[in-house]
C-alpha cells in the first residue's frame, strides 16, 4: 500500500498510532509512513496492515456463481415487504463470492439505493478505511452486505416484519460465502444476527457465534455513528484489532480467545 493512501486511511480512522522507527524514537505513522519500516511496526498498528485474508479462499464451485445470480435476481424483484414500493433497487452486497471476511450493516441509505451497492456514502468511505487498516478491501477479500436489502424511507430503523422478510436472503448469502469471520457493524445488525436486545456496548469485545457453522462474529460500531462520534473511533479500532486477532488464531489453528482482555 502506498504511503499517501495509508495516511488517508489513518486520517479517516482518526486514530493516532505510534510506531518505533528503526533504532529510534516513536513517531506518528501518519506523518512518517514514508520513513517507517512497516515490518517493524507493532502488531496493533495500521502500518502493519499486511493483507490478512486471501482472495479467493478456494476455487468457487460451478454451482456457486449460479446460486449467487439466482439470489440477486430474487432480491431485485422481491416484494416480500412494502419497502419495494419506495426503493429504487434492491442492494444485495459487494465483494468476492467466496472469502474469509464478511461485514454486515443495517440497510441501504440514499446513495446505496441509487447505486445498488452497500456502504458507498460517507459512512462507506470510513468503513473502507477501517477495513483497509487491517488489510481488507471490498475489491479483493471482504464481502459487505446488510440486514435489509431495501432502503427504509428516510433511513428510519428497519421494522421487525421487514427484518423477518429479508433475513433469509442474508442467511443464504452467509451460506454461499462461508466466511471465517463476521463483523456486525452497528446495533441493528448485531442485535438481529444475535437475536438479542443487549445494547451494542455490551456485545463488543466478545467472540459471538453465528449459525450452524459456529462462525465467529465480532461486533463494532456503525460507521455513521463513528462519523457523529469520532471519539469512539479508537474503540472501533480496538474491535478491528480484536477481529484480526481472532482471524489469525483461526488460521494458526489455535483456540480462540472468546474475550478481548
Ligand atoms: N448504512 C448501512 O448500514 N448500510 C449501508 O449500506 C449504508 C449505510
């Protein structure tokens, strides 16, 4: 990753990260990425953002692309809830058809509804920067989807009947993707995936499990919340590092620490 881009991600995340220069003093990577030896950066630094997932994980079997296509067609023509009368289009998701990482948000907003892709507004730019900081990108190794595939008018919270109608699509996406780690961003995604009303703050910092495959699921803040509350970006960065460490434990074949300590 080139220096200028890395600095932009760090800028967007708004986290000051300090790394040790070869033989010397601590330095802010945002200012000094050009001179820092990335290999020497500590494990919790975005400067250590070497890719942590491969893409694709394994060859996609013949049927999988067809199943994705069928799913996309169904979502585009879905009339299971009334949101189809107000949306521009259904928004299925974006990313490789098989990959290790999956990010799940709430529902398309105005820009997503227009463009047909999740997280393309300001929140999406922040999400991309957060993911980049741990070596992930929607173009190569993370799939991004939402609980709802249609935009609720005025970006109101999804209604229970809308979630109930749409969740089967997400379940099918997860089954096709078979991610090794899932990241739920925001309360709506976290609570619906975990079938709980526990507040988001209490869901963070733990490895939850999702579905029959017991896929590890980590919870963090929604990017839109972080844009409103930049002071919590540091906590989101802790969550991302936690997710990255869970993934590394998985790939190393060691037991997963269920709690961030
Ligand atoms: N917020 C979400 O949760 N998802 C999007 O796709 C856009 C904004």
